[in-house]
C-alpha cells in the first residue's frame, strides 16, 4: 500500500493506492484526530473508486493520527494508519521567530494593528487593508 499527502496549515489531502487484499469494497471510512485526543472525526467515502480525501479545518502545526478503513458489507477493516503534522501558519512561524530573536536580547517590538476592512477571498484566505 502506498499513499501521498499534501499538507497546508489547515488541511491534509490524502491519496492512497487500491487495496490488494480486499475485493468488491463498498467504500472507505477515514478517521482522524489530533494525536492524544479521545474523539475521532469521520469522513465516509461511499464511492469505492475514490481513493482520496481532503481533511479541512485542521489546526495549524498540529500532529494528526489518521486511520483509513475499507468498508465491505457494513464492516470495517483497517487499511492503514499514518501520523501527519499540518504546516505551521505564517503567523505562528513569524511569532516564533520574533520570540526566538527576543530571547537573544534583541528586544524585538511587535504591534497589533487593526485592519480597516477585511475581504474574504476563500475559506482560509483573506485580504486586510491596514
């Protein structure tokens, strides 16, 4: 079994190969959670030909436990489990960089500027006029 994963700060696109040990499957269940959490979120894929999913609304820089199950006749069979970490958002990376430089005694100053207006370009994309 092989898989590929493309990660952003708030999503993971997961694609996998066809299972060889199971014939005539009904679909897949993808269960995922932040590592250490008790509850899983579940994505059900009813099309057995679809071997990919986009997990959205994830936390930036968080490690996720992802379990993919093959579904057949109402039963689940574990297909694979992976642990993947979403990318850090630019804001978090910048904040960490400033904190790191501040510890060196450079006394970096940061300011909170409120935007004049915000234009939402997509689910996780916005443009701010300052």
